[in-house]
């Protein structure tokens, strides 16, 4: 089994690449989906988040307000670290268990999307890593299209490791500044080279 850690910056297209790789035959997992599940259904995580962030983080229906938490942690580095300390151990445990299960099933290639792969030092869990990268202006444009203000977009991009640093650490780099068709072509080339054990261009 070949395990791949997939990462990148906000609004670079990580989830789109993950779906494309799934369509091409990879077994895939998203760390964000694990986080959502923990926030929605893990009683211990909920208790600790409410204790740390107050009743404002609870929606009227009783669930945790992920959008509210996102706004808070991207404005406050201390709060971001506090949330990560609650969430990350459980996320790492679930990723490890999933990789172990995939190895027992003799999966050929499995890919895990981990937005904070390098920040949390998890690259050692994988045989190789790939970063999805875009120009800063492209990221900002995509975030603005999602309804974020220029200030919110800048705060979220500024809170992450610079993409240039991620590119230096990654085994592969996938550029995503153009159309979906262009990205799909690059992902197909990456998949074919990965499956064959070859090298993929870093830029």
C-alpha cells in the first residue's frame, strides 16, 4: 500500500483534488470530515469546546457552531491552538486507525487530506506527500466568492504556513490556478506517475 498525505492552503482546491483521486481509484479520507464528526457527535469534544469557548459557540438547535468557531480561531492564534489541542489527538488517532485498516485490506493507494499536515508534523505517517498550491490572488478571489470579506480572507491565509514553505516540504506539487479541466489533467498525470512509482514535476 502507498499512503499519501494531501495538503495545501485554504482555497487551493485540496478537496477537489481528493475527489478526483477518489474517482481515479484511490481510497480517500478527509481530516476535515473527521473534525466535523467530532464537533457534531463526540460528547467529550463538545464538553471541552463549550468549556473553552463559552455558550456562544452553541447554536440554537444545540449543535456546535462551526462557522462561529472558525471566525474566532482565525482571529485569535491562542484560541486556535486551544481548539487544536482539543481536536488534533482524536483526529490523528482516527487517521492512524484508518491507515491500518486500509493496509489490512491491501489497498493500493490511499490518500488523506490533512490541511495542517506539515504544521502538525504528520508527514511521517505517509509514504509521500502532495501539496495543492495556488497564487495568493487566486486564493483570495476564491475566498471572496465564498462570501468572505477581504479582511477575513487575509486573516485566514495569514494564519497558515506559507505555501512556498509547504512546497519545499512536499514530495509533489500540484498547481491549481486555472480551470477544473486543467487541474484534472494535472491530477491524472500525478495519479499515473504515482501509480507507476515515477516522479511528478514539482512545479
